[in-house]
C-alpha cells in the first residue's frame, strides 16, 4: 500500500515553494511507493507582493502577536485522507512564523491533518529562524503532531548585506544581484541542492525509523546555528513584545506608532545590533560551554 505524503506551505515569492518541491523529489520519484499531495495555504485576503513599504511595517503587530486571518479550507480530499508524513514549509515574519502559517495552525483544519502525524519542518529565511522554530514546536505539540525533523535554509550573506537585499526584494520584487548587492534569499545552489535532504528523509522514513533523522540532517548541513543571531533574536523578542502590544492597544495612534517602529527597527539593525555583536564576541570565552549546549538544543527537535 502506498504511503501518503503531504507538503504544506505558503510562498509569496516562490522561493519556499521551490525548496519544498525539491525536498519532495525523492518521494515524487517513487510513485509506486508514495502518493504526494501539495497544500498551498491561501488567505482569503492575501498580502501584496511586492510589499508597499507601509503595508510591510503595518503587518508587524499582528505578525508578532500571532493574530490569524481567514484561510481557504484545504480540499475535501486532503481533509479526508490520513497522511503518514507531512513536510511543513514556512517562513518567518518578525521573528515569528508568518501570518498565513499561524492562520493554518490556528484553524480547525490543522489538528485534523496533523494530529498523530510525523512532521518535518522546513524554513526558508533571511537568517533569524531559531526562536520562531521554538514557537512552532509549541503549536505542533499542542496539535498532537510528532516533530521528526527540521531543515533551515538561510541567506548565507552577512547580517547587514542580507537586510539590504531582503528589503529590496520585498519592496521591489527584485531578487537578482544589482550593483554591489548580491542576489537576495537562499542561494540557487542551496535550493537545488536541498533535494539531498529529501533523500535523507525518504531513507529514514522508508526504514520505518525516524528517531535518527534529525542528527543525520544536521550532519549534512541542514541546520546552522549562529550564536550571535540567537542573542539578537532574544533581545528582539523582548522589544517586539513591547512594541506590538503598544501598537495594538493604541489603535488611534497606530499610523504614528508604526512610523516610530520603522525608525526604531532600522536603528536597532544598524546601531544596536553591532553593539550586541561586540558584547557577544567579548563574552564568548565566558559563555562558550553554555552556547555550545544552546547550539545542540536548537539543532534538535525537542522542546524544553
């Protein structure tokens, strides 16, 4: 009997769709063994792409506070079929799984599809995904899903270059290299090479034992942890909690507060972040052991 594989994702730019389809190829290539289905999450009121600048920043409080929007339901075929494995593709918006992903996880459909099912999460991000994955782990646990693996593909350029390229891509639609700036997002080579992760997943899945999947994925480069960025994320989550709640509560002042937040965010990236980096480097010898333990945890799939 064929095994049923479901690929769930939301992709504005097409990058994540390309990633998950590459990872799914080893299953697609064994049609006699696997029945592969795709579920592209669609919002009833979708976000524009490219993003007008004001819309992009205005999405911040709802993104960070994980406020869902209404989605189109999955097909009856998807809802009425029991899946043996789910490949779950997601992006990060403002240090949190994107609104479309949150909207699915908070829908009435998520538990029906995910409960009791092995799930491999797949993210395609700029670079800060670690604590977002922690939030996703909680959702999956609450839905009764079994997290079996995680793959995190990122932009490998330095933090400041990737800020410039991602903003160019999101607000103009231009991903390609221009002037002194490289192409935005996950590299084409890494996207095309991601099929190797699908082969690793299929190997473990076909053997009926996913317990050693994550160490195998990590060994093959599926998860890179940058300790400095973990520190930036922790600080960012504290600050974003304050800003998002303030904007949501002060509805009459929202346009003004969004403008202030935009200025703050740029200052945090270009002024505060370098200070955090210097402090991180200075304290590396002191916290080396702690950071190595943190790295091993974040590369794994367990939830504290």
